[in-house]
């Protein structure tokens, strides 16, 4: 029976949720949800705050068959999110283009990672901002940063 995880599929093959904090969570991503790629937008400070040892987590992800990419974005900082969206969206695109089912996360899966998912849907999913926004927020209870997304899109 699949472990109950607070994760949501916001687009085909793109899942959002909180930081995976245990080996059981990672195992469930791989075995129950067929996740083969992870994109983390957590900073080093975020990892320290949740007691995460990234090298150990990375090793466990690799042993579980999940490739991992970090594109750190400072939380609660509109400018950092706007500036980090391009790299994070590119990381998601790289995983999805390779056919990988992708788990995108920040610390809680409420602001940064949903914002990146919306950015990816606009940049690579053929959706406009309003449609992408509705799709993500209807599929996951979250609070993406519209201001950062609008500023990022205006610069593209």
C-alpha cells in the first residue's frame, strides 16, 4: 500500500510537495509514484533548518533511482524567486524532456515550488499565466508568488 504523502501531480509527470525528510518518503516517491527525478529549490539554510544532510540524501536518492538537481532559491524573497525561476524552470524542463517523472519541492511545497511549476507550465507547457496558475492551485493547496512570476515573465 502506498505511503500517504502530501504530494500532488500538478501536470502530467510533475509532482509537488514538501522536502522529503526520511528514507521512507524517498522510497515511496520511487516505488509508489514512479518518481525518477527530483528538483529541489531549497537553500543550504533551509536544509540546516529541517535537519537535512544533503550529501546523505543525495546518496539515498541515487540508490533509489532518483536523479537530483538543486537550484536554491531563498524563501520569502520576491527578487530571489524572480531571479531563480529561469534556472529552476530549466531544471524541471531538463528532467521532463528526458521523460522523467519529476518531484519538485521546496520546504513546505507551498510557495517556491508551485511558483516554479507555474513558470514551467508557461515556458514549456503552452499555458498562459492565468491558466497555469489555476491548474496548479486547483491541484495543490498552495500560495505561489504571482508578483515574482509576472516580473520574471516580463523579462523573458
